[in-house]
């Protein structure tokens, strides 16, 4: 379980994350939603030690993140930030291999290759594993990066806007993979996501942030209601049930 | 194994240019000429490799392939130290003073400056590495202005002595300090071995490196100190020559098209040796000392730099 205890972070005078406490269930997909600048990405960065909080603490499986060795954490938690621009000449397989660094420190073993093959298969990248990253489209690149985090074989996978710049087909494909990671392999997935319909259909829990504070949290059914969404986004949405899935219609 | 054959090719080229430099037009008094040439070529090999490795490390740490470590102002600081010495102690200090003392002072100041700069950077958490570059750039300009200020005040004859130091030259290598330089470089490179495995990961960027379990601040701080020592040694040995690094590292990248630093370190060092030894051969035998190697390097390097900028902007 990931426990966040009254974490705050400010840039200058502006509090980006303001006294946030939240617990993340194991083996589920939790989506962080909220307007731009609500502090979602910052919170994800703090949980994954990319940033340190001004106050408060984060515990992963009862261990304080601050006091855990970075290399040990890398076997427990993986984070993928948005916008991964690389000017390196790297093949897809090379990139995915980097996911094994916490274990092998650069010298790949037979076992590492098994994990790498599996991650590539999971993201359906077999055909293009020898292609270089600069030959790939945005969606393929994004899948390659996700494959790297899968090869890292961590219990917790944190993704910051994984659907950014992807078309519907690839978005759905990625969300389905995340669903499988949670359901088949028991991974805990945390994502920051803007499209609330993807959050509604594919996640188990939703945490809504606004102005650095938690506005609402709960299961999908609890959060995806006209009233709660109005509180979060400040606009009217009608919720339609289609095929047992709650779809928000926000085009007014 | 194309990588291996390319490396072997480079080794052969490097050996050929070293041999060429040593034996062309050796003349009948070889027992006099050969040891002198050997001394010079040893300094060339050392400086070349050191500059190449330092630049490669710097580009990896900053994730930028068109930067050289000179941007943090170490070259300008070297000139400032030399000028200050002449300003207060007179030009005789440079010629009379024990070369080892001068070397120790120069290297000492440069490393100290780098440490202070990094202190400023890493005191606050989450500081951007570009902040360091900006600070270094400002300090470098400051040192440069201060140096020219002192240079216009001193006697023109004294200025001439300093001018010799302003351009990198292999014609007056400080051979007296060579052993010190080798010892310092050897120790630094040994220390670098500890961090080589992190370099590939660092080239993926800060966030990915942390995600993969690299202790980012710790590693980068040590790498920056290693870079500062290597640059200081090379500068104190032959003068400001960091532009060479930009050239050879990029040639190594283009030749090998790889991200693996275990290969790139050797490749860029070898390219550097080929460029320097070959260039010095041109200077001595083709131009018969009518020009300096650094002029040729800056000329070719400048053209290549513009080419790089044009290529990057097209992307």
C-alpha cells in the first residue's frame, strides 16, 4: 500500500500540493483527475521520489520513501513521466533493457532477457523491437517506454498522462494493458489522466485533486456523478450509462 | 561485432599517427630528436584523451551534445590565474617560478572554483543543471573581463608572455609537470570507473535515471568534480583547448552510432589522439610551424559546430 501523509509542496509562495493525505489500494488502478495545475503530476513525482516534499511523508509498504535506498526503491516502484524526448540512438529493445538496470546494473543476465522479452510481448512490440526510437510514431514510442517500466518488474507502476498525444485506438490499447497488469499480475497502477471517461471506464478508484487539495476520492461510482464532477471542474456534465459504463458528456 | 572492428581501426589510425609524428623526417640526430618528440607525443595523447573523456561526461550529464565543459568558465579562470600571477609577481614568475608550483596553483584554483559552483547548485534541492551552466557562463565572462582589465594595465612585454599562454600549443608543453599530470589523471580515471555503469542511464535524463535507482545528485556531483579535474589538467598542460572535445566526441557519436559509454569513452579518446597527433604532424611538417594546432582545431571545430547547429535545427 502507498500511504501519503499530509504532504505539502510549494513553488515560491504558491502551494502546489497542500496537506494531501491519501491511501492507495494494492492491486488496483487508481486514477488521479482534476483541472490543470491541480498538483496531480507533482503528487505523483513526490510519491516516486523524483521530487521531495516540503513537509509530510510517503510510505510504501510501510517503508518511508525518504529513508529507502534509491536502488531498492527502483525494484518496487516505477515512474514514467510525460514527454520522453530522447536524442539517443537507441533501439526499442535497448530501451526496454534499461528497465533491468536496478537488478543487473547494466550487465544483463539470462533472467533479465526473459523479463525483457515478456515486456516486449506484453506491449506487442515484437515486430519493431530492433527499430530505433527516432523511427517510431508517438504512440509506438510511448508503448516502448511503458514496456521499459514493465520490464522493471515493480509492484507499483506510476504513469503521468500515459495517453498524451495518443489516438483512441492506442489509448484503449494502453488502458487495456494496464488493466491486465492489475488483474493478471496484481500490480498497483497509479495514473494521472485528463480524459475522465477513460478514468471512469478503466480504473477502480479515482482521486480528484483541485488547487493542491483532495476534492474527492472513492470508487468510480462514487466519483463519477454530476454533483462531484461539478465540484471538481466547475462545469455541468450529464452522466449517461452506456453498456454499464458511466460516460460523461461535457460538451455543452 | 562491427563496433569492435571500428575500434581496432581507430587504434591502428592512432598508432599510425603517433608513429608518423615520431619518425617522419627524423634525420641523423635521432638520439636527440626522438626523446623530445616522444615527450611531446605523450603529452598529446594524455591531453587528447582527457579532453575527450571530460567532454563526453559533460554532455552526458547535461543531456546536450553541443556543450563543452568550457561553458562553466574553467578556461577563463586559468587565464585569470596566469594573468594575476604576472600582474602581481611580474612575468619572471612564469618563467622563473617552479613549473610544478604554477601547475598546482592553476589546477587547485580550477577545482576549487568548480567545487564552490557545485556547492551553490546542490545546496538547494531540485536545482536545474542549466542553472549551473548559466552561473558558470556568467563567472566565465566575469573572469574574462577581469583578465583583460589586468592585461591592459601591465607592461606590453609582460603581456606578450601571457599571450603565449592564451592559445593552446603543443610547442611549449609544460613537460616538467607531466608526471604530476599523469598521476592526477590516472587517479581520477580510476575513480571514474566506479561511475561508468551509471553513464548510459544518465543519458536517458534525470527522471528516468532516478526511476532506475541511480542516486542522481551524488553521482552527478562526483562526475562534475571528475570533469573539473580532467579539464584543469589538460588546460594547465597545454592551454585552453576544450573546443577539441566537442569535435571529437561528436565524431565518435557519428562513427559508432551507439549510446554505450563503455565504447564511447575509448572511441572519443582515440579520435582525439588521431586528430591531435595528425594535426601536430601537419603543423610541424606541412606548415613548418607557421601556424598553431589550436588555430587549425578551432577552424575545423567551428565549421563542424555550425554544421551541428544547422542539423539540429532541421529536426
